């Protein structure tokens, strides 16, 4: 997925996302995304100026039914 957005007047960002899914069984799965963002201007993060950022996210999902 590629997304381009404007978040401040005169600046722009482009984002690329790569994802993977591992299905453990019919009731459980694990998903992971790597996100790379490139900014048109520098951003300040922890007193360091960068024009890009990377993120790795992970989540798990469990499906169950209650028998009442």
C-alpha cells in the first residue's frame, strides 16, 4: 500500500506498508506490518532531525465462542 498525505501547509509524506499474516489454526492468527514513511521536510524526533521513519507493528487475533 502506498499513501501520500499532507499534514502541514507546504509539507508532504509518502508511506509504504508491507504486511504478513501467519494463520496458526482456524481460530488464531498473527499479523505483522512494516511501515516506511518519507517526509518532504525534516521532522524532530528525540532531538534528532530526520526526513523518514520506520515502524514495525505486530498483533494477534484469537476467535472463540462461549457455550452458555
